[in-house]
């Protein structure tokens, strides 16, 4: 369960975030993989003379997993390294695995990166994970508040007393959901579960709404909208302003009308940022090669490709860059 962070602490945290981001520039929704031999291939030689690198993604119903597949294809075609992509519980699980050296790279939310590095905000993160390093920003992860059209949830205030899936326990989605509900002064009956579970619960009438965080279109929401009438709930202007004042990792965002079947109007909301992270134990040359391969070959990306480029890759980074990534951007 995420620790409640009073607004004063959010303000202090966002100030620290700005400092961390400046220093850095100078210098999903899935069952965790049960494979117990994750470490067997980490660091083993690739037949082409490189390394087999462990890359943690997210759930197969979100954006992290297919995007990681794009990166696997790029890295294996442009470098001598192989990439082993793991489906995981996404951001919170991924930062823990990076800190323990169980993986080499991972996709995470930038706010979770901040929480992990500073050891605040999430019960599952007990200590500062100061070995975490940034590789680059990718794209906005949009906050979706999805409601059953029959649940009479038309505004964020209507979530007061409603049953709401707030994401996997300990996930970045849960953190974001609770930040939004707290800022709006809403007390919901919170349930946890991955994106696919949340979609099934809405479809079956088991919950009124769900908070889902991901680059649109999110697969689980897309599939839900094809079989069930849904409502996308707006985060109103005053709540958006409060959130962005409290925490600089939030940005204005919009889900365009027509993204999901039956949702024809633009929906105003907020987003966090997806980023690639690594840890300080990964070789500088490997990180530089991986960073260069990705950001020099963005034309080969098929997920959120309109956002991913080298020019924006240093934006919204809350932790220090890895020296290998810094060498590429310099």
C-alpha cells in the first residue's frame, strides 16, 4: 500500500526532483514472470561476441512489453548484444530488480524512479536505490480513468464511494491513482489488480471504474471498449493544476477522441513519463551502445514512435544519467 504523502511533502519532493533532473542532465499491468532462472543468462556471451542483456518490460496488455520487443529488434540488429525481455509487474518491480542487479535495463515511470532513488512514497521501496541510473525519456504515460458507462460515473467526484481498481499493489499506477483521488478529496473503495483484471472487472460489473496508466491506446482498454460501453473520466483543470504544483513529474495530457471505440470526445487528463533505466554496475560502453542503437533508429519503433527521439530523451529525468548514456547525448 502506498504511503500517503501530504501536500507539503509533495512540494518538497518536486523541488528535489528539479535539482535531480538538472544534475542528471549535467552528469504496467502484469503477472510477474515466475521463471526462477532469470539470472542464468545475465552477462553471458552472445554468439556474436557481445553480452546477453536482461531487459525488464511490463505486462503484455500494456505498452512496455511490445515496445521492449521493438528495442530488442533494434539492439540485436545494431549491436553485438542479445536482449532477453521479461514480462514483469512493471515499474516498482523493475526498480527493485535493477537495484539488486537482477536485470540490466528496464522501463519504468519517471515518478517511480524518483521515489525509488530517494526511498520515499511506496512501502515496497524501503531504502534509497541510489544505484539506479537513467538512459532516456520515451513518451507520456497517460492517466486513464475508465468507468462502466452504466455506473453513473461522469466526473472524478462521482468516484467518491465507488469501487475503483487502482492498479497492481505497489505499482506506479497505484501511486498515481491514490495521488489523484487524494488531491480530488475522493474516498473510493480501492481494489488492486493488473490492467487485464481491471478490464474484466468492469466488463463483469464487479467494479465501477479503474485507473489505468499507459501510452494510449492501452491494449486492455482498447479490448474492453470493443465489448463494453465505457466512459473516460476527465481530470478537471483545477485538479490537474494542483497535481502539477505538488509533483513536477505530472504533465498536462489528452486522450484524443476516437482513440477508443465509443469515446468520441477529447478527454483532458495528466501523464507521467516512461523512461529507460539501468544501474551503475552496467558497463559504460554497453550502455552507450544500447542508447545509441535506440535513439539513432527510432524509425524502427512501432509503439509511441511519435514521441521517442534523442532531442526529448533528456526531458523529465528525475535521477542521474548513466555515464554511458551521457556519453551518447554529449
